């Protein structure tokens, strides 16, 4: 007898529908799986047989063939265990085909018949909706995640036997409630900008980075709180919208990083890969085509501590995604696109010994070593970093007795308002069909400010590219202030955040 | 010691060419400036010494070596080579040879000069190659002010204090002389190529080594005696306990020059040299006036710390800018401290600091330190 159960497998970030067909016919008793299964799917054979037996159903000695359609796409992971088991039960007459029709099932089986969590369930839920599936059967631990998108009715399945009884209608399970975006309570926020004392200039740079979506480089001696500052950038960015939260949750789910029982991720992610990380780990790819750190930082912050220590090929690999907000990983079986729209925060010591400009210790670096160190920074990557700012060692009394800083919530309000202004202006420009060139591209600039910029570029010997960066940052500063046209003081402040341009080695 | 007939194979500089003879003598191995000066004193002219060299050296253990060099060296070729590179060659006999230098116990037989030397009052400014921002600022302020008073600044074109002093002297519209440990046509360190050109245009690059000589470590202590020898006094700004600046000071004392030291931070290892000099009685320097007074040059330079003011302040922030400048009178401050003490936001201070920096009134240092511009030159902008 022939049976078919709907399921899905993850390709990149999307769920590809899979039809699990089982034919149990006469012949020598065998159990074979065909249709490009990977080793984990192949092993489903053993798990499915044990799970069925231990759930007090039977496996009649027939020639049982499992086909996973479409046959040209590779199926990965153990998520097909549950649909295979259900299809086998249908094929062997222990469950009516009618009962499974329109259901989409995913889940890994334990030998005792329990159903274990699998990655990518939110993507599966979206696929189920696209297929107009009637219902979605998922492992209990994934139910909140699957229901978060409110795509189709979701049933949390604890065991294979419970699944069968639910489908037969003998012990129906109640559909999991869709969890609407729950705003995280303010006091539960793990990191807050209020914990950073002093560092006024660096806090200000962080705010500008947040408001304009600028990438930021923090330069300072070890242990002054560069990481602490970077970690707090997500807390001053606008809250994730519902759609963004679904996107982020999907990524973490596919990567297998979503904690069990978790609904939607509502905080912006913060990723801090180690500088020894490989290019596939950062950019994505590798066997199984996993999303890399830049995708895990989507809608959030990617923090690269010790920037000059990162491998050159890794940093070069960041350029295209930073430009496009998407990374394309090419594989034998086609290409996979991962979203990667993140804010980059990088950090580095001011010199190899780390004590340049430190009031407590002398720097021991020779000019040659310092130049070598700065030269290790990838030029094209630096071009995409608008703000470089020094984070000096705080004075001791500042750390001990300083007032707590402004809380993240207050900064977030300003950042959100600035972003609104920028969005509105862009929309107006687009509506009026304005295609502006030159410094006015990012909004109006006062004549006085333009004159000032010319002098500044000359005095501080700024490259053309750096000038452009300064103008963009000045635009954001004006937006933070709520000013229509960029004025002199905005440019003057923006020039403060170009530390590396001033450190440029003298031309011999 | 009879004067023998010169052997036929002896290299003969153009007859009567004193300068060539001095050049030749300076190239003899193991023969120092004092020996040469003694010989020339006895023979009456360098030319005579060169002609009859074997007679002068016959009793020396290294006579064979010197004779070999004597036969090989072609003074006329060296001279020709130097002149074709645009260098002036000054022998000790030359009237253009600096008088101060001629008076030291071991004046160099020959100087190769790119640019020009004059007899204006000179002060040497020396110190650490790895100077702190404070040291660099001190070098700049002193060199700038001295240059404006018409004093020539002598130094060694090295990294750190040396190059800061040269640059500030040029900025101050004055003359500056760099004494090199390599040929006057060689630039070391290489990143000072532009600076070297500027120094040659507004002063001189000076070396006692013939063109093409590489910068060997052994050359630098020797050139230090010329740095002090060309100046009336030596100002030491920063240096570790074993700094080359102390070598220069030793020469200066031998030569009877004044020694000045600029006090540094007690937390910096680079204050060791100036502080040990101060302890030994070196003249303490806070400003250019201290130096001018001590050297009896007379001074219109103000005394006491601080620089000139009265420069246009940025539009729209005049009051804030004035407050920042006033706060910085007390010494460098961190950007954050400046914001707090001036009761201004980080944003406002950032903007004002850039504007003041562009007007040359202040400057920023690594670690977000802000300080008044050492030379206090404020114009334009």
C-alpha cells in the first residue's frame, strides 16, 4: 500500500517542501530510503523502526521503500524521522491516509518514540502556510517558535504515539497559542548604557553609529570597556519590528542556536566571533551551508575585537555583504542567500603594546612597529567604517565615583527619532524624483558648512572618500539634533571621529 | 723626521689643492682629527702633509695600513663627486668653516654641506627618538620660539625630538641645521626625506662623512660632537638613562658649551636623562627666554608658560571656545574632562575642538588628550 506525508527540509534559510512517500509491498523484507538523503536521514531507518516498535505499533516484514521527493535536492538532518514513521504507519495500514492528509510534520525520533526538537521550525511553518497545509506537527520544544509566526495551526507533539492518537482523533492535542511579540520588560535588559561611566565621547559615537547605521571602530588600550560599549549598541537601536523578529528567529532556528521553548527573539542580536575564526564561520558556508556570524548578526551588531588580528581573507569576505546586506554562498547544488544586514563595531588597541596615549604607562612601540600594525588593517574594510573613535583609559575617580550614565532607553528614543527623520527625508527625495549628487546627496548642507568642509579637507589632509564619510556622519548628527540642513558644528563634530585619518603614516 | 721625496706612485692631488689634501687626510684609517690637526700644524699645510705622509707615519704600528689607504684614496675624485651632488665641501682651512666648530678640540677635517651655513647664534635641541607627546610639544615650542628670535636650531634629523625641533624651527620662519651620521646625500631615517629637503633649503644638512656613507651605528656618537660643536648650547628634552643625548652633553661639556634640560614627567622613563642633568646643575628650561638669557642673547620672548592668544574664535561658539581655551591654559586635558569642566555636551566639545584645532590653537594627541598648541601659532582658518 502507498502512503504520503508532507514534510520539509532546510536549504539555506528556507524550508523546502518534501513529500515523504512510503511503499510497503510484497518481497524480501527490507527498509530502504531513497531520494538524496544525507547520512543523518539514512540513519532514520534505524530510529524509525525502533520508535515504531517501542510505541507499540508494528513493522510488518514487507519490502518497505521510503522515497523523499523531490529527488534532486539533498535532504539533511533528522527532521524527517517523524513524517517517515507516520508514512510507514499509513502504508502498513495502522493509520488512515485520510488522517494525515494536509498535515505537515517535522521532528526527530528517539528510539523510545519520543519526538525531539529540530532546527528551522519557523521556516517550516512559513513553508506550511505557503503550501496551504491544514496543520503543522512539530516537536513540543519547537512549538512556541512555530506558532510565533502565526502561520498555520501548530500542534506540539511529545511522542510518536501521541501524534498518531491526535491524528486519529482519539486523544486530540490542543493547538499551541500564537505568541504575539512580547516586549521584553525594561528591567530585564541584560546590558544598559547606564552601566558605562564616563567615556562621553565614545558614548556619543555609539549614539551616532546607532542613529545612522554607521559602522564604528573603537580604539583604546586593553581593559577600558570597548567590548562593554559595543555590547550596548543593540540596546540603543530601535526595537525589532515583528517582521524583523521573525527573520532573526528563523536564522537562529536554522542555525540550531534557538533555545528550546523559545518563542520569537525580540532583542537585537550581538555576535562577537573570535579573531581566529575561519572565513566560512564568519561569512557562512561550510558543509551543510550554515549561516555565518554575519548572518547571525542580521538586524543586530557584529563585534570584531582585535580587528588587526583577524585573517585578511576573513575581513575581505565582509566587504560584499556589508555593501549588499546579503551574502551569497555558492554550493554544488546551487547558491544559498543569507541576509546579513548588521552594524559593524570593531575594536583595536592603539598600538601593538596597547599603551599609546595611556596616562598610566609609557608606550614601548617603535614607529616602525606602529606603522606595521596600522597597515594590517584592510583598507577597503576601513573605507566602510565611518566612525573611528578613541576610548581612553578612564580616570580612576571617574570609574569609582562617576555618575551612572544615561540609560539605554533615553538614547534609544533619540536614535529612533533620528532614524525616522532620515527615512522620511529619503522618502521625500524619492517621491520628488530627486537624484542628488555631491555633498547634497544626503540632504541639504549650508553654504557655510560647505566652505568649512573644503578648509577642513585641506587642513587635515582628508582623502575624498573620508570627506564623503564625514558628510554622512554630519548628516546623522544633524538628524539627531533635528536640524534640517547640515551646519558647521555638525561637520566639525563629525571630523572628531576620523582618528585613523590623522594617524595616517607620513608620506616619505 | 726628515721629509723624503714622495714615492712616484703617491696619489697627487692637484697641486696646491688644500681642500683635496684635507679630504684625503680625512679618509685615512685610524687617523683622527686631532692627529691631522697636529700634523698640519707642524707642516704648515695639509697639502704638505699629504705629499709627505710616509714621513709622518713611519713610527706608527699601523703605517702599512695607512700607506695602503693613502695610495688608494683619490681625494680629487671624492671632491668632484661631492660637488657634482651639489654639496659644498668645507675644509678646516676654509674661511667658511664654522668658527665655533673650528674651536673644538677635535674639529672635523672636512664638512660636506648641503645648503648653507652661517654664523648666526645656534642652539642644539636633542632628545629621545621615542619621545612622548609632551616631549614633542616641548621641542616644538622651544624650537619655534627660538627660531622666531633668529636663533638657528641644530639637531640630528632623527625621529622624535630631533625632527620635531627641525620642523618647528622651519614653521617659526627660522634656520635649522641637521648634522647627519651618514653622507649628506643620504637620507636617514628614510621618512624624513621631505624634512631633509626643507632643512637644506632653509639651513643645511651637514656631515663629516663623504657622500654615499651609510648610516652605521658607530657614526652617530661622532656626529653628536658636531651637533654640540655647532651650537652655543645644548637643550636636552627627554631621554632614557643611556640616551644618545647624554653623549652629546658629554661633548658639549668638553667643548665648553652650555647645557640646558627641560624637566619631564616623573612617571616617564624618558625623563631620566634631563632629570639627571638638572641634578648635576644643568640650566632648567621652561621657555625660550631661559635659553636666550643664559646665553646672553637678550630676549623679547615672554617668560612663563602659555602661548599667545587673541585669535579669531569659531562663529556660533565663541563663548564655549573661549571657555575651552581658558581651561586648557592649565595643561592638557582629556576630551571628557574638558566637556565636564566646561559643562558642555560631548557633541558640542567635539565640534569646538575641531574648529580650534583647525585654527591652530589647540591640538589633539593619542588618548583623546587636548592641549594648547605648543607654538601657539594661530592664524588663518
